[in-house]
């Protein structure tokens, strides 16, 4: 990457190489995949009550049976809403 980006900058300009800081070994492959053409509603973020995720789940439950959409939630499992708050 350095070979690509350094020539794009000003001559003799300083640069800093920062190594990858994400431990990809902590993340597994998704267990389910969605077609890029299937309709879905996605939420990615903090799964807290303050962010209104439970409202999203309750609202989606109202339309889920008669809708082609799927609800996809991505976030921190350890901070996930308790099941009884849905």
C-alpha cells in the first residue's frame, strides 16, 4: 500500500504507516447470507434501549407476516437488549 499512496502525496512529505488494529480472528463468518437482491431493513450499531432498537423490533413484528422484507440486526451481542424488552 505504501508503494501506491506515497507517490500520490507531496514530495518529501511525512507519512505514518499504521498497522491493522482489528483482530479478524475474533470474527466468524456469517451463519446466514442474504442475497444482495432480497429486500431487507438493516440496523447496525449499539443494541441499547436508548437507540430505540426495541421499537424497531416491535414495529417490524407488526409487518413481518405480510412483508417481503427481512430484518437484519448487527451489533454487540454482549450489550444486546434482553429478550423480554422486545
